């Protein structure tokens, strides 16, 4: 069991997740990256690093 570094919510990592994998916190929505396994360590990824300016939102119309 590990905690979100932003909101401190308890999170469960899948055993198959590797260093460099990214996941979203279910509580605060922060994007987190696995920095180390055994013991597990997460770091918050800055929003600017997750934004792709070339991506366009999907249209449902």
C-alpha cells in the first residue's frame, strides 16, 4: 500500500507496474509516476508535462 504524494490517499499498485509507469489518483486526479518499486515510491507529474498541445478533444457530436 502506498499513498498519493499530493492528497495522501492510500493507493494500491498492480504488481505488474514498472518504474516509469504513470497512473492517476482516484481521489485528486493527479498524474503520478512510479519512481521505485520495493519499496514503492511515487512522484507527482507536473500538469505541464502531461499536456500535449497537439492533441484535440474527442468529439461526440
